[in-house]
C-alpha cells in the first residue's frame, strides 16, 4: 500500500478527476437473439447470457445468423444487467453477446481497461444496493453510463492493477489449496472406510444379501403442496442428497397432518434410502433415522428395517464394494432408479453387533472430521475474501479533485 500511497501523493496530492463511465468508454448492449435457434448440442456459437457472466462459460449455443458486432472475444469486459450486476473478463473464446449483457469498449486513453474492470464492480455494488423493493434487480444503460469513475494517472492505475491481480491470484490459489485439502481428507476417509468394511480374509464375517437381512418398505407420495412449517416429520428423497449425513435425529421438512393416514413411515432404527437420483452415484444414498418419532417417507425412497445397526448399514452403503454391485441394478433413464427387489440382492458384510458398533464409532469420528473441514472451508474462504475486499476498497477509493 505504501508504494501506491506514495504514487498518489506524487501524482495526485489534491485528488483525482472523476468522469462518468459513458465519457471514458462505450456501453454496448447485447442483442435479443431468437430463442428458436438456441440449443445445448454445440451447434453454432456459444451465447453469453446473464448467468454466464458469473461462470465465465456458456453451455447455450446459437445456430442462426448474426451480426459480427455482437461477437465477444477473450478479454472483453462484460456486465450482467440483471440480478447481482457482475463484471467479468471473458475467457472462453468467441461467443455472442445476448440481451441484458453489455460490453464495455472503445476505451479512452485516460483509462486502463484492467483498472476499470476492478473499479466498475465497486460501482455496480453501489447501484445494486441503492435499488429498493425489487426481488430481481435490473440495471439500465443510463445508470451504468452515469457511474462516476476516478481517473488517477496511468502509473497509479498500472500499480493498482498489478497489486489487485496479485491478490486475485493469491485468493484463487488459497481456495484451490483449501479445496484440495478437503478432497484429500475425503479420499483418505473413503479409503479407510472401504478398508475397514472389506473384512479381508476374515472367515468369521458373512456377506449377506440385504434382502435376507431385512425388509424394504416403499414410501407413499406427497407433494410440495403437502409441505408445511409444522406437522408430520418427513424425509423427502431429495433431502437425502443435500441435507442429511449418515444419520439424523430431526427432520428438515414436515407434511400436513390431514394426509397422515395415506402415508408410510420409517421407524426409529430404520435406514431411509433414496431410490432415484440424477446420477448413478446418487441412487441409494442412505440416512439412518434415529429420531424419537416415526417419519413419513416419499414414494421415491425406502425404509430398510433390520436387526443390523442402522448407522453401520448407512456406512456400508457408501463403500466402493456396494456401489460396484449397485451399478448393475440401476435403471438408466433420464432419472436413475433402483427398486427394492434389486437392492435386496446387494451383499454387505455382517460382523457381530459389537463389531458393527465399534466400526460405527471409528467412522463417526472420521465423518465428524471431514464435516468440520467442510463447514470450516467456506468460513476460511469468506474471511480471505473479506480481507481482499478491504484492501481492494482502499486501493480503489480516491478523493475527487476540485473542479
């Protein structure tokens, strides 16, 4: 910071001039391309929609005719005009500029595009915060063109860009390192779990079909309209992927009591199993239900009832050995699905109840460690982003020179 402070003191001791964005570049709006030519088959040229400004990648293609004025190239500075108002530098080759996305171009000699990239996001955040009473906020070209932009000297702009580029790179490296650490712990945990549950060369442990160990009870359908804030505790199959871990004592959802008689329930000690999923891996994800009351289960799930420790069952259903068997039974339509009869054919190791509980105790500790890392990771990343935002704001805040 001291070098930049010194440069500002040298080149702008009394502040810097400000210009409206429209005075230092052109705001070029995207075109309303005909949706009849949109596709996701790779036919034509990528089309940049609002959501793609954030991701930097488009899976939508346009196969119709177009004017080359709306071609976007690598390095172009784009702004999404709805939602969060994000700026980005495009990095994925030639594409088309769709409506409600604009490009900044024809830059004045007074401004470095790289400096403007950092500063314009500050202005977008300010405008976004000033818009009241709208669920989805909309940015107009006039608002964007009138955004005040400080114009320090080129040497100051270059130094700020150098520092912020370095910060951005460090932030990306840190996030990648934290994600890699978490993935390494997950793989270590999965390897240990699979090894622990393989029972290599142990003749005392039988491998038995799940259908011989217990029964699969299919749930009954309920819909979003049946969901209420308070009512009958329920587990929806979709929540098994997104909300629950290996076991649960409370539910996230409830359904209305008026349909109680039409439902089927998992009891304490049952394992609730999702029978459908978007991928083969998702199918048959399981959660042991340990709550005090029965819970309603959806008809795209099963309650597995047996004398085997339910948490042990849930862990066994996570192993590579289980998945290898499951793959041959999953029906591969648009939605992947497996039936209770086929689940019953899958064999799992069944040691003594004491051994099951010993293994559960070990794996619970590993699972807690990975969960702690998973929950701590977003907090660590958020802290680094907050630190980065603080320095970025300091670097991009200027006193306006007197007219």
